[in-house]
């Protein structure tokens, strides 16, 4: 099973990794129930009681552990595949106009594409253990948040205007709505840092509280001040004009 899992390397399909994880976990359960009973009966028939008492338990325990290791390895591969795909989808942020001239009224289509992928992909995880499904949800949503913030902070975005920040607010609400629809408790908290960052950038008193760490922490506790400052630098003049 492990050879089958590793056969495609980085090109392993998500469906394959999920199926192998499920199959290995199922087989591990069978080892300690059906296979144990079958082997015990067979060995007893051939008068191999010594093997039943001294060798069979260790053999079954080892087999079960190896199958669980394969299942866990496949789950880790699921997370890696999802992370790489999210990174790939967030690459489309380069096509967003960060200095729009029209007032936005919806989320960017690039964000909708990410959500559509996650919604379809999470269906493949239905039969994984609940803990693995929840971990995959949190991993992907957290990666979306960090990916967007990293992109805004990067040299690839040289300027922002107030309208692009308003558009980001639509993006955040769209992502939070998606998180709520997944049925995973507290999943929307993955987008809290991005939400607070956008709210800080849109705050009418941004210029005045920017240097007041007490007020900033009370209003936006999850916003990294260094990141906020670097992004403000890209919109500073426009925000000043907007304020007055």
C-alpha cells in the first residue's frame, strides 16, 4: 500500500491519497478483529497453540501499526496536496487590479475560485476521520489568510487604494461565509487576522491610532503591527486624502 501511495510522488491525486488513507485504516481495524479470529481458528485447528499465545499477538500488533502508519502518511500527503493547490490558486492574486477606479460590490473572482476549489475538494475528505477533516479545513483556511496577507505585504503589490481595501472587505466576508457553511466550529477564526487587518486599514482614525499600541491592540489584537505598517505605507497618501 505504501508503494502505491508513493508511486506518483508530488503528482499524487488528492482522491488517491484519501482513498489509501481510508483503506489502510480499515485494514488495520480488520487485522485486530476478523483476521485475528481467522488466524486463531486456523492455528488452533493445526494444534499451533504456542503460535497463538506467543507469536500471533505481536504479529498482529506490528501489522496494525504499519497500516496505521500508512494511513497517517496518506493523511499528511492530503495536507501537502491541499497546501500546494491553495498556493497555486493564490498565485492568481497577481491578476487583481489593486488600484481600481470603481466602487466594488462583491468579492474578487479569484477568491471565489479558491472557495469553489475548497468546497469541491472537501467533499473528498468525507470518509476521513473527523479530526483529519477538521485539520484539513483549518490548514487550508489558515493558508488562505496567510497567503493573502503575505501577498499584500510583498513587493508584488506596490500600491493600494481605498477601493481595493473595500474589495478586500468583501473578500473577507465571502471567506467567513464559506467557513460558516462548512459546519466546522470556529473555522471562521482562521480569517480573523485578515479581517482585523482590513478593518484597521478602513478605520477612520487609522492615522491617529497607528502609533498608539494600547488602542491598536484593544481594537485589533491579532494584527501584527509590523505588517500593518508595511501595508499602510503602500496606501498612506490615499488614506490621508480619504480622511480629509
